[in-house]
């Protein structure tokens, strides 16, 4: 009963089994680490590198996007300035054309007024000529009456002069 007094009995068979078990565990650990742990570590390292590369690519893409955005905003500003310049040029041309049209209208109005004045002057002259013709015909009738009354030429001239004076200068020039 001596073997029962001990809780754990370290006999040579137990020790040899423990020694072989420990060696088996170490061999199994190193074998599995070579077969399993190293490939897993390699996979994790590759994954880490891939994530780092994707982060770098994302940062580069973000930087490129920011540059493109700045470039597009600059182009938009340039387009806006160009549109303003085009509108300003159109306004300037419109004002120039407006002034040109006004000048043409003034010239046309002056031509119309001048033509009207000439026509009025021609009508006035025609009326004066008509009036002179009337006066000449009246004078002829008077002369005929004077001749029929046997009046001499001095009396006839004095009658014509008297008639012309009665009609007055205003009649000839109005």
C-alpha cells in the first residue's frame, strides 16, 4: 500500500511517457507551425500589404479627384468669365448698333424734313406763279377794258401799278 500513499506516482514508465509526450507535442507544434502557422502568417502579411496598397491607392485617387475638382472649378470660373465677357461684348455691340440706328433715324428725319421744306418751297413758288398768272390775266382784262375805253398807256400803267399796290407785297411772298 505504499503506492497508495502518493498522490501522483512518478514511476519510470510515467516519466518516459511524459518525456515522449512532451517530445511529440514539441514535434507536433513545430511541424504544425511550419505547415499551418507560417502559411497563415504569410496570408495575413499579404493581406496587410494589400490593405496598405489599397489605402495608398485610395489616397492617391482622392488626391487626383481633388486636383480634378480644382481643375474643373477653375474651368467653370473661366467659362463664367468668358460668358460675362461675351455678354459684355454683346451689350457693347448692342449699344453701338443702337447709336447707329438712332443716327440713321436722325439722318432720315433730316432728309424727310429737307424734302418737305423743298416741297413746301416748290408749292409756294407754284402758288406764287399761279397768282402771278391770275394777276396777269386780270391785268389783261383790265387792259382790254382800258383799251376799249381808249385810255392811253400812261393811264393803263398807272392802273396796273395801283392794282399791284392794293394787292401789296405780302400777297406776292406769302
